[in-house]
């Protein structure tokens, strides 16, 4: 059976018009046993795709479509054969996103050079390469051996417009004894969804539908064709279909979803994380409780035992170390959330509330029946938070640390505005309507008048608004771009590109590097998130306290009177408090 190996979801940002849910659902309806996801220069939706495909009893083939930033004619699909191949793809995506001098032919040649020690290594490569770029194939031919070249599949995507290109590609395969693989590059589910692709492309280019050219768009044939239709299309070259099955069977990646990859706290040789956590927790206990009560000791021992059994000792040590650094730098920090229920967190100085005094239950924060990592939120002044983030990067290394992204999606107002713009509606007219659209899902746009009183006068049943609203409804929840999570930072036990691809945050000038998947897929991958949040209120509080203290010091300097004077005694007493 034919397998789709070149597939774009709506995570090929503002180009792909198929949601991951629809792709998996369509594959299931066609009784397909495998499906690949190969979004452009990214793995933003790859983890969700893997989860949904497995749930649908479909084997997920994990990959990417990489293009060369300096030459639009050079591109390739990379598919992971195993876990090592997946990590290589994450690394290549990261290089594509972060390196100014990235060259696709160069990085692909290096992959082959590393594996060219013998024929067996080449045949057992961890990554499968499929390309329809004659230019790339010719460049690779200059730098790699013939045996290595013969492991690359030549992509055959046949349409009326591409007959000449396909003929050139076929001749190249015959001259170089290379295998071929049929594809029908997917950008949308049904043929009529081509309009949706056009709208997304116009939004991306900040132009109108009428201004788009054929060069801006993919072909109308790039929909999810049924396997039977593809089999008929390639009946004269059955090996093109057979090779898709062969490739699919060779791709078997186990991401170990749900298995936590805990970062390690750096310790001396003769110390382990639990013994060190035990030591500093009891040191904190002696400072927080005077005298130390049996109740406090028992509670601390019970919590430490649970933390040890769940394997979270390193996590607590890392968060403690961050808090200690903040204290050394004189930062104002507050721990909040369910961590306030923990006496361990209290003794480590992560929280400021005594859980025994307030009868707070540790089980609400952590218990043996809960496998997910603890969630300790640390709040810092907005003026100081970047300093503590830099400390984490410096201590654990930029190759082990990244900020977590947030996927910004289309909601009702943004979807309406953007679709109206590409239809050529003026900003004035758009604002007259969008002002009354509430903060809700774009799916509700056709029914706003029924659901929201403030939108009852909107005439969305009249053209062109009816068409605009119907299209805007279809991009509900589509990803638009990435932003930075308010506080999430992840530390990995291995180089972070072993698990996920990275890219710059939207403002590259800041130099912040973020994960391509957002918070939930990162947690599903098993990477442990720490929240270092920025609060303006803490900045205000700190500034206020500094002004008060400075004012008191000035008063002390001005009061040149006897030490036993009641006025200065009271001022000193107040200052010391």
C-alpha cells in the first residue's frame, strides 16, 4: 500500500492547511497503517502527531522538510529510522534555525562522511533522505561516494505541471542507479481546501488574495490523495509505491513518551543527590523550627522519602540552587503554588509559608500516586528575573538549557481580522466589526450573534462577511507563530537537541533560544520544566522597601544626639525589624 511520506500540517506555519487531528483521522479512514509528518523546518507538532497516530493504531513516521535558506531549489525530506535518527533530525532543524551560514548540501554531505567508513554503515544510516531537488542531488554527487548516493531516495511527485521535472528525475535515477519514492506532497486535506492555503499564504505575506502569484502557492493537487488513487497513478512504476512501504517499515522511533529525563545536580564524588538533599533540608529545619519538634522531623522525613521514591531529589536541588543564587544576589523571590504544602520546600527556602502552622497537606503537592514532576513556581522581580535565567544557562550549559515556547494560535478576533485583510477590506471597516467580537474561539464566529449579546448587531450573514467568517472559522486554533512561555525553562540531562529542536524567539535580537514544541509536548517528552516567573509587583515592593530603608538611614545620619535618646532608639528598633 502507498504511504504518504511528505506531509505538511498547519505547523508548517501559515502554509499547511491541515490540522494534525484531520491528517490522522483521514489516514485512519483510508485504513493506512503508517503516516509521516514532515513540516517545514520544524517539529512543532511532531509529538502531538506521534501521540494521536499511536492512539489511532497508525505508525507515526517522524521527519521534517528542510529547505536551504539561500537557495529555494534545494530541499529534502528527512525521516528518522530510530531514536538516534530522531535526535539527528532535531539537531539539523536547530542548525537550520540558528546558524546564519547553514547549507543543506553541506550538512547532508557531513552525515554521509561520518558514516562512510564502510558499506554497512551507509546502508544502516539512522536517517532516510528523500529529495526531488536535482540541484541538491548534483551537489551531493560531488561530495559523497556513489554507494552513499544510492541510499538517497529520489522523490517523484507527479502532476501536470511537474511532468518535465519528473522525467529529469527519473533519468537521474537511471544514470545513478538510485531508488525512487512516490509522494503526493500534502498541504491540505481536500482539494477545495486550496482556498484555505491561499488565505494562510496571503496572511503570511501580508498581502491580499488577488496579489498572490503561482510562485507563492503550492499546487492544487497537494491534498491527501487516497492510497488507491496513488497506486493507479504509479502503476507503470510499481517500485515507486513499493519503496514507500519499504521506507515506512524501516522507520521505528520510540520517543519513550512519559518517561522522565531528569536533569542532574552537580555534586562531589562522594555525595549522592538524596543524601545531599537530606542534609540541607535538615539544616533548614534547624533554622525554621526552634525548638525542633517531633512533628516537624517526622513530616520532613516522610516528604523526603516520597521525593526519593519518585526520583525527584535532583529537581529539588536544582530549584534550591537557583533560590540560593537569588539570595546571594540580594534578589526578592517568592515561591508559590502547591509547593507551599511542602515542608521540604519551606526548609529549602523555596516557599515562605509554614505548612505545619497552616495545616497544609503535602499530598496535594506530591504523592506516590502522582507520577508527574513537582511544580515549584518561583517569582522574581521583573528587573532581576533575566539575571537568574542567565545563571541557569551558565551553570548547566547552553546545550542543556532552553526556554519553553508558547504556540500563539488564531482566535475569533485575530482570525476575523487577518482573513478580512486578505480579502482587501479596509482597516476602518474591519475595526467596526472586530471591536465587538469577544475573546472566544474562532469556531464561534458564525454564531456570535446567538451566543454573545454585544455581537447581536453584527451582520455576518451578509457578504462578504459571511465568506470571511466561514473561512476564519476554519483556521480556529491554527498555530500562527511561537512566543516565549511566561516562565518555563527546561534543563535536560543530555544535549537538549537529543530530545527536541530549538529556534530563536520571535525577537532574534534578544538572543533567547526556545524549544519548538510548547509546554505540553515538552512534558510528554519527559523533559522537566522549572518556572522562573517575572512579577512587576515584586519589583515595586523591592523599590519601595529600598526607599524606606534609605530614608531611615538618612534620618539616622542626621540625628547627632545621645545613644540613649528615646527617638533614635525607636528608629533603630524599627530599622532592624
